[in-house]
């Protein structure tokens, strides 16, 4: 049986305006900083800051 990858895990990107999870990305476990990106939110219908959160 194959080993599970210990190198990365899945996190969600949450809109800072409406609070909805719009994107799921894979992140390296050794990186402790929270990811913050400016992405499009289909609920707000504009580009907003998205921060990392657990799915």
C-alpha cells in the first residue's frame, strides 16, 4: 500500500469580505506562514483578499 504524502496538505482560501471558501489549494507543510492572495470572489463579484483557512 502506498504511503500518504507528508509533504503537503489541502487548505481553503476564504474571502475576507463575505467569509466564504472559494478556492482549495495544496500547501507545503513546512511553510508556517498563512497564505493571503487577491482572488476573484463570485459571491461578492469582485477581487478581494483571500486568506488561508481549514476546510
